[in-house]
C-alpha cells in the first residue's frame, strides 16, 4: 500500500529548480526516506542507479572507489574521475539529466560524503544522498559541503497525511475551524485524531492501522522501530556508562515532560534530565554523558527542543529549555510506560502535537519567528507557546487545552498587551472567535493561519 507524502512534492520542486545541487534527504530511522526517494526516482527519471552503503551494492561501490583512489595516488590520470568511478560500478552508465544516482546510508562513509562536491560538479546526472545522522555527528571525518547541497528533511506522517491515507482529507479540508460544520464532522475527525495520537506517524505503524490492526498491534510495531533504532545506535557508544544512559533515556525524557508542568527544580532541561537519570538508574553517569545522549537523540530526529521567553519578551530567548518527541506516538507510548495518569498524558500529547505543527512553520520559508517554538513565562504563570507571525507581525499566546478550560496567564498577557491574540487549541470544541480570542479544534491547528 502506498502512503502519499508531502515530501514527494518537495522532491519534484527540487528536480524542477534550475541549477539544483545534490539533494541530501535526512530524517530519523523508519520515516520512509528510502521508499519515497526510490519511488520518486522510478517515476520521474529514465535511469536510476541505487547504492546502499550498508549492503552488497555499497561494498562493491566502495571497493571500486578504493581501487580508483589507489590508481590516482600512484599517478594515473583521469579526465573525469567521478565519471570513471560510476562507470566502473555501472558499466552502462549514461550521464544525463534523465539519470539519477541515489547513495543511501551515506553516514556509513565519510570518504563518499566528502566527495559530494565533486559528484555535483562533475556530472550532468542528478544525485540524492540519504541517511540518518547516526554516526555522522560523532566523527570528525565528516565535513560539511553546505554550498553544494540542497536539503530535505523527512518526518513521520503528520495528521493531514494520516487523513490522506485514510481517504478522509476532504472531510478535514472542508471543516470550519470556527464551528460552522456539522457536529458529526468534528466528532469523526476528533476520533481519528485520538487514534493518531496513540499510534503516531511512522509509516510502518500507519500501514498496520490501515490493515485494521488493533491498537495493541500498532504499538507493537512502534516498539519494533524503537528497538531497531536503539540497537543500531549502540554501536556508536564507546563506554558502558553512555550505554546505560541510552537504555533509559526515552522513558526519562517522558518523565521530564510529565514533571515539567509543575516546574523544573533546575532551570535547564538537560540538568533536570540528568537528575532523573542519576536518581533512577546510576549515580555514576556524568552530565557530559547525559548531554551527549540528548544531542544524539536530537540529531537523530527523535526529540526536538523548544525555547523559553521570559516575561513574554521575544528578545529574551533561551534555547533548549524544553523537549518534545518528534512523533506523538512515541510521546504516547513512553508516557504510558512511565505510568503517567491518562488525563496528564492526554494534555502532554496534545501539546506535543501543537509543538510539531509550530516547528513545521519554522522551515523555509518561515511563517513564524524564532529558531524553535517557544513557551513563555509571565510572572509566576506560563503560556504553552508564544508565536509571532512574520506575515502580520501579530503575537499569539497559544494555549493547548484538553477540555473547555481557559488559561489565566494567557488572559493576563492579553490584558497587559503582551500579546495581540489568544489562540486556544482544544480537544472538546467546534471553535469560535470572540474579538481577539480565537478557539479552534486542536486537530485543525495546521489549517490556522497566523
């Protein structure tokens, strides 16, 4: 079964852009990078060369590379070494715009990654490199060729893509954010949103759901993905203390998410996480090891950071003040594993959902300000997210509510003119507007224009 992804349109836009460079497609494990890139290549090019550096094709390619390198090192000259390399690997290689060369699992070879500039400049053919960040962030051999790369990051399926897979996107697209649709529309979409929050957007899990599998089976599929990522990651950890951190880091992140609503004992996500890991698992784990594990999960696309604005001041920004999972299914699973009460879990997963939508709006061309989504403080209170629109210049206090409650801190921020509007994203509403207070169903947040 084929899952239609927004990334396909982005691949098309890259192909059609004049003078495009090699495209680096990145993302976490199991988000569908290899599948969508190969489908795109098969449908949009006459010829495809696919090399996976983790299987036999990669071994053969690297063997040809090493032989050519030794020959050139010994003094042999080639007019176009890159063309020679590809031809040795694929004798019928035809260098043209109708040919695409895909090198998958690029993180497995710094030598090949560092030659990307030469690939781009030496051939007419298009190049795509794919892979996760596993390994690359830890090894200095990898260099950055930002001037010769275009970038595309692929995530798990968003709620809109989930609805497309279910053939219910038309219902969503026609839904009013402000209560003008029938009650059955909000009821059906709300039920699908609840399912989405429980399983998340990893393609393998969504496919299980489409096969009418039970929630238990869907979450078992998610657990397989988590174990795969964990097992692959362990080979990059060099000492047992770091391995111990990694074994428990997912659940510890979930505990921080559940705890932080009551306020951090420390004014730092990493310090709070370290205190939990040290208390619950080992007193021998250093802050450096915890920070290394956090950076690892962030670079691998498993977690994302939110900033903090003190007193709703967009100029008083502190990075990495909060952390969220990059898939709501992961958040739901690990919050459940911690024993988090259902009401608390629902609120956190909803907030994680809105975080992911705001993070998407930061991608080029950005819709909103700041480096990451950010929450804000005002006196002793807190606003879930502070948003400044780059189009209208308006500021919003975004409050995520599971039921019909309102946020007193957001109201105070509006009264004190710290924000221009309040946006309530709620689980139990059909939406509405009253002056500069806007309420929308949480599952429709992607439809809202800041």
